[in-house]
C-alpha cells in the first residue's frame, strides 16, 4: 500500500502545483458565480452536469493539496470539458450568453488553456524527475 501511495505522489516543486491549484480555484469560482446559476436557469442536463464538474474541480484541488497525481488528471478532464462546454451550450444548443455577449466563451477557454498548460508542465516535470 505504501508503495502505491508513493507512486501517486507528485514530486514536482510546490510552485508548479500551486499554479494549477490557482487556475482551478479561478474556474471553480467562475462555475459557482456564473455557470451554475446560468445552468439552473436553462434547466436540463446542464443543471446537473455543471455542479458535477464543479465538484470535480473541488476533488482535484484537494488531491493536489495532498500532492496526489490523480488531481492533475481530474483537472485535465475539467479543463478539456471547459473547452467544449461553451461550444455545446452556445453554438450547438444555440443558447445565447446570459447577457448577450457573444465573446463570453473566451474567458472559460482561456481558463481551460491555463489549466491544461500548467497541468502538462507538472506531468512533464514528473517524467523528468522519474528519469533522474
């Protein structure tokens, strides 16, 4: 059991992990303040899926605080989802933004790109550490 825990432990410097936690926190606040109320107003599957992805962000943050590698993978899943969510809601389902701002999806896309970028930095650094 102890060997397995060591395999899942992040060995990267704390600053890498803090960067990912910071962008995950920004996205979590965005979901709480903007996306969850909007999804509830729209109803349907989004009213369930958006809080689930907010919970995924919380779990990812907690795992990263504990330096667990699974936090990175959950964060990456949330980041990839954030790229597709505005496309699904605003383009495919044709729901305009709550305030009618057509360029609003740029904000979640930028947050998603940052999450994916900083997570990939950690994964790359972990590979370098394992190689020695």
